[in-house]
C-alpha cells in the first residue's frame, strides 16, 4: 500500500522548497456570527498538490473561494507567489486590495467548479478562447490553436464545436479544465469537481487531473470527496474540521495512521459509505 | 338607428388613416427604442452595489409603473412649460411613453439578469474577465433570450398605448380617426378601421416576435430540441 503511494507521488513533479506559492496567514472568514475559517495558516509549495477533505461545513470550499477572490476575508492575509493577494502594500503598510490589484494577482489562479459553469452560449472552443482573447489580449488564431491543443489533451478535440448542452457532464468538466488551463495559471483550484457527475464518468475527469498532476508543473489545491484519488495524487492531505486544519500530512500517513480522533471518525464514515 | 356602413366614405378616409398608422408605428418604434436603452440603464443602475443609488432608481421605477401613462403624458406636456420645459407634442410624448415603458422593460431585464446562475458570474471572475466583458460577452447574451418574451409583450403593449398620445395632439392613428369623425359626424367607419388596423399589425407582430425568439435561441446555441 505505502509502496504504491510512494511510486505515484514520485511520478509527479516534486514540490519545490523555498517561498510558498500560496500562503494563508491567520485568515478568518465569518458569515455573521458563524466562523467558517478560524485563523487559518496554510502554506502550499510550488508544484505541490494538496487535497482538502473534511465534513461539509468545515470551511474547505471557502478556502478555494477566498483564494479565487470570490469571497472576501474578514481577517488575516493571503499571499500568492510571495505577493499579498487580499491586500496591497502602500508606504510599508498593508491595505485592502483594490480591483486593479485583484485582477493582476488573480491572473495567477484558475478554478474548476463543481457545476462546471461553462458559458452555455459558446462552443467548447469558444469557452476556451474567451478569456485568452479578451483578458490576455492573445491574437485569436493563437488562442484557437492553444485551445485546440488543450481540448486534445482532455480528449475532446472532436467536440470542440459543440455547445455545452450537447456534452455529457464529464465532457463539460473536461472542457472546464481546458478553459482554466488556457489562462496558464500557476495555481489551479478544483472545487469538488466530480461531485455533480454520474459515477461512470468520474474516471475520465480524474484521468485528466492525474495527467495534469504528473506531467505539468502546476500547484493544485483540491477539495474532494474522492478519498482514493486524493490518496493517490496528493503530496499532502489536509483534514478540515470546524474551520481549522485538524490534521495534515502525506496521504500515506493521514489515511494510514490518522492521529486525530475527528479524522479517524470522518475517514471511517466516508470509507464505509464509499 | 339602423346599422349603416358607407363604403365610399371608408375608401375616402383610408389614405388619411394609413398616414396615421405610419405615425403610430413610428411612435411605437421610437418610444420602444428609447425605453430599451433607458430601461437597460435603470436595470444596470440597480446592480451597482451602491445602496442609495439602487434604492433611488428602484423608487423611480416603482413610481412610474404605479401611475397612469396618460397622466405622465399630460404632465410632461402641460406641466413641463411651468418649469421652463416647453416641448413639441411628439417630443413630450416620446419622453413620457419612453420613460413609462423603460420602467417596465427594466423589470424584464432585471428578472432576466437575476435568472443568470451565480456560477456564471463566478466563472467570469475566475477567468479574470473585466466587468464590461462579463456583461457584454457572457451575461447579456444569456439574459437576452430570457428577456425576449417579456420584451415582445411590451412591444405590442407600447403599440397599443400610442393612442394615448392623441390627448396632446400627436397625429397618430387615433388622433386622425377622431379628427375624421369630428369633421364628418361619422365615427363608425374611422373607429372600426382603427381597430382593424391595430389588429392587422398586432397579430403578425406577435407571430413574428415568437419566431424571432426561437431564432435567437438557436443562434445562441441554446435551442431546446432543435
């Protein structure tokens, strides 16, 4: 068991030491009186693949949504590639980031959503060139060529002129991955990307992510309920409980020999159910 | 008094009524164009996130929707001059009917925009699209098909409301028919013709609008079935 995990982990580019790609520093998020994240500290190294697991309501999706700037934080600072994301430095002091700062820093991050969120009025290709053309200012021909390569990588080159409504859930999610990659993010976030899929197509999406993990230099944060998959591709697994990281470590240790009582309860519950 | 339809009179007044009908169409189309633009402004201003602005526009829209169009027409035309705003009947009429329907259309737009799933906005954010591109490239193209049925209803609606412009002397179809009736002491033929002309324009327009809706859906690749 342990051997298999080590072999798989070795296939992926190893995380680089030094400055973290993503850093949460005492980040707190509240909805009214409800504390969703409680002074969270989390460093993610370049090229590291981190899986976030935990019961619903434990704040795991919120971590990704704050990093994607879909939600504002209440306290603390998030850094991306050494620069503050949620704040900016003005005269030696940190102040809240403005839209311009957010847009510049956001370019480092991409996200794949649980419900795909493809643009229904555009073809698969159209979805993949929209942002490169209109945000990066890439010439259309170049954007199309890159999009074709990416769609080929996710195995959907033959579907590139189809609208999302003509694609299965698994195909839509693969287009969504290609769309996110088209922006060349340094960090890619996966928010329960297989939760809305029929069981028989989950595998095709996981295969794409597995290829990404092993063949590309990309920092990945993944909220998932696929314990087997998290175990297989992650360098580190974080177990969230009530807005905090209750336990974290290499997948072999966290799944094989969990130290925290909550982790044990959670794992036995989901592994029994699965 | 017996029912007595005079065909010679009918043919005599038809050219005049046709001219009136053209003015009616012009008023409806112009008024609708004004309403479409201002209505979009009303709808977008309510989404700025600036609380006081949202509230202000909301109240203006509610006020306009809750008072009669004919009163608004009178108000712009007859009360305007007291505030130094003297307008031609056409101008006053277009402002009044344009604003009135702008408030209706803004509600149609608002509903269509609210119907866009939150995930679409989030995908735009995640792809770093500018707010302008988010609206132009992603949100509005999806909102348009949702807005079309409501917009079509109000296009027919504004067309049928143009006779109210006759009260300030805009020479549209109703005004022409009134004048003919008054001059000849015969109202049966002009008013019947007015009804027929409205029917002849409304029915094909409603059909055309439905065809246009399904064409737009197909063009945007959102067709149901085929």
